[in-house]
C-alpha cells in the first residue's frame, strides 16, 4: 500500500512538473511571437522609409535638385538594401551603369584632397556619363516616384 501511495505521489509530482514545463513553453512561444511581430513591424517600417527615400531622390532628379550621379548612387544602394538589386538592375539599368561608371570618383574629403586639375577632369567624366544616360535616368526617376517594393510595402 505504501508503495502504491509513493508511486501515485511520484506520478502526480511528475505530472505537475510536466504541466509547469508546458506552461513555460507556451509562455516562451507567446513571447517569441510578440518579438517576431515587433521585428516584422520594424522591418516593414525600415522598408517604408527606404521606399520613401527612393521616391524623394527620384523627385529630386526630376526637379533637378541633385546630380544624376548622386541620385544613382543613393537609389541603387537603397534598391540593393531592399533586396531588389537583381530585378532593379534590369528595370533601372541606367542607374546602375551610371553608378558603376562613377564609382572611381572620390567623394567628400577625398574629393577635397584632389588637385583642381584632377577635380576638373573627374567632373568632366561624371558629366559625360550623366549625359550618356540622361534620358534613361529621367525615365527611371519618373517610374521611381511611385515606387513600391513588390509584395508587402504599400
């Protein structure tokens, strides 16, 4: 009889512990789901900000507020970050070509460190590349002012 009571107590203790563990797992799953929802919201917010930046840059090109090179470098970087690089390289090839052709041109402090003759030569190269792609850049900008990431960003 004592053996039976001991066995029942052990089984009840193990069942209680199993129930406790089950509740802990459910709590962890709920917390994990909440964290994933927060992460999804954050990712969506970041995508929306990048999309808005692309639209602003595209409008800046159309309004002649920034150089085509600056816009191309920034827009292609944003498209790549959004995971749109492969399809965007086809749709907006001129932006990527202009970016590739002007990557050798120093920026910011490196530009300031150049001699005036080098700056003039590189500026001429940049303007030549921009002129080559001008119509295509403007067409891309027109498309990009209403850009949306395929799928989940509206």
